[in-house]
């Protein structure tokens, strides 16, 4: 088939660069347009990435910048004509995303990493392998808003690993409450001044604005049920503490769960290992072989050892134990790659599913 023509909006930022990497040489998608703010318009992508004072290339991915993209001219997103585009990936900040994504969605499908539309009743937060049935909200959204396109969002990067670990437990044993504490990598803050080197070295920052409320709300929505017109959130109590730690990539989360039905540590490990979320037969290029990998080694997972498992698309779990402080209690540690599955590459996986199901 002909490749689907995509635009990356916010292409010069950290997440936009991750989209460039994720889409380069993709078997289904091609990068047809790079768009950013007015200050980058009409510049070659390589020039738009350069620091105006030092001339350094502000490229933040581990992978080198693809050479065939560096010469592309960056378009001004404010005046861009999307008529030659099939699908838009949005990597802009939430304040800009609200008016921009709605305007684009009037004509074109948008897959967004921003939170601007996450909590709208007709907008799904899609996590492939967890809640793909929620994609049916796209039809409701188009009808109610009069859009030809749509907006689909990706969750907060901390929420992703958490819901992957919870879904098999919810299906097999039921869930009553979830308590979690995250140790989040500094890359989750992007290149904002909120976490400078002087803040994070030899330190743990015990507060990330808006993060705890986002994870609590998104977890219940993602694990909820599609009821034909909207999503009924999961009847589940979720309590979060989110911290920033001196790790570059990979969010570690300590999770405490109270299940509805009793289960053993072995039952939990078996449920996670067996879980594939229906992705096995879809043939999505970015899908990992395993959504979850469970370690018996009590010293795993660790960010340096486990964050790149299956291209950073697998959630790695370890230290599954009984928790006697909770009714039917179990506790474990998980690790997920916040800038792979938790950002652009996860959004590309969402888009692959939407193509497979003819939403795009």
C-alpha cells in the first residue's frame, strides 16, 4: 500500500524529535511535513534545531538525527495547509494544543501526546493492549463535534506502565484500590527549566505539578468501560505520589494493589506473563512481542538494565510480593520507558491500530 502521509506538529521539541525517530523508515508512515512555531518557519530542520547563540545542534534523542529529514523545511503551524496530509502527530504543549488540535481535527485525524483533550468525555485515551475498544468513541466525537477528523490522546507517561501492569489483574482478579509511588526520570520534564541540574543532582524532588491528579484520573478512565456514548470510569480507588529522581530515562513505580478476589504471588506473575492484550494477531509494526515481562530476580527492574527492553516498548515488572497491610494485597515494582512507549513511539503504535481498524 502507499505510505500514509504524516505531519509532526511541534517537530523541533523533545517529543517532536522522538516522533521523527519513530517514523523514520516506518513501513506504513512517511514524514511529509514538519511544523513548528513561527520562529522556526522556512528554516531547514537542521537549522531550526540549532541554538542561535552557540550554533550547537539541540538534538536530544539517543539515536542520531535522520539525514533525510534534516534538509526538510519547517512549516509554520499557524498557517499550514494540511490538505496533503493523512494523519497529524501533535507534540505541542497543552496550552497550545487545545485550540490547535481542535482546528486540525475538523479536517484531519490527530494523535496527540498532550493532555489538552484527555479528559473530554468523547475523547479516548488509547493504550494498545489495554483499552482498544475505546476507539469507538471516535464515531461519537465526529458526530457530536461535526469533525471529519478526530483527536485521540496518549496518556501521561507514568500512567502507561501502570495500566499495563494493572489490566491483567483487573481482568483476572478485579481491583479495589491502587496505591503507587513513582520515581520519574528527568527526561519526563523535557528541557524545561523546572528540573535543572542543580535541582536534581544528589536529590529527589517530591512533587511534580499536576502529575498525581493526572495519573489517578487517567488510570480510572483507561481501565473503564465503553458504554456506547461515553466511558464509565473503573470503580477503583487510586492514590499516587509522584517524584522526580536523578535518572535520565525510565520511570520506576512501586505499586500496592488490593484485589477483589484472593490471588497468590504466583497467580499475579502468571497473569502478567500471559497477557498480550489482543495485539498478537494485529501485525502492528511497533508492537513489542511482550507487553509485560516479569523478573524473578529481586534486583530487577532497573532503569539502566531494563528500560530499552524490546525497543523501550515493554513494561518490566519485578519484586511481586504479598502485602499483608491490604485486603487481598499484592505489591510490585515496574519500569517503563517514558520517552518510548510513554511518548512518541507509543503514539505511533496507537496510530498503527487506528490504521488497521480503518479510522485513518
